[in-house]
């Protein structure tokens, strides 16, 4: 029997609600993480199958958290999807530069995020 994927969300409440609704279709365990520091600590304790993050999170900005995770041998392979408040291509580029494996611009269409999630959660 396949194990249920574990997904950590480091998102604002409004974005998290929309993402959680979409994740219901992927039959995974979802844990919301309050800030960047907690995300790093939790990820080192229990490796998730996916992290979904946005830049504007407390204590440690999302891109800094991704950089730290991707530069840590233990957590480097965790796929990360960034949710960018893209007013320009610059934000998306920053997400990629930080180490996000993929990203979506907010507001996003349900199908757009589903397509990205399928790459990481459907095996």
C-alpha cells in the first residue's frame, strides 16, 4: 500500500484555504506551518513529500527558508512549490533563484495548481 504523501504549507490563511481545498483531491496529509523557522525545524524532523510556500511568511521569509532547506543535505531533495504574488516576472524569478522546483502566481486557477501538484504527488 502506498504511503499517504505529507505536505507542509507555509502560507497566509487566505491562500492556505484555497490550496487545502485543491489538495483534498490528492489524498495527502496536510500540515500548516506558522512561519519559516518552524518550517525548517519541522522539515528536518519529519521530511515532507512536498512544501508549498509563499514569500510573505513570519520570522523567516519564504525564499530565505527555501534557500536554507535546499542548502541542507538532509532537506535538499524536498520539492518546493512557491506561490508568488507576481506583479512582474521578477517575483517568479526570485522563487526559482531561491530553489523552488516550481511556482504558481496568485491568484491562480485550480487547474493550474493541480497540474503542478500532479508532478510531485502522483507517482
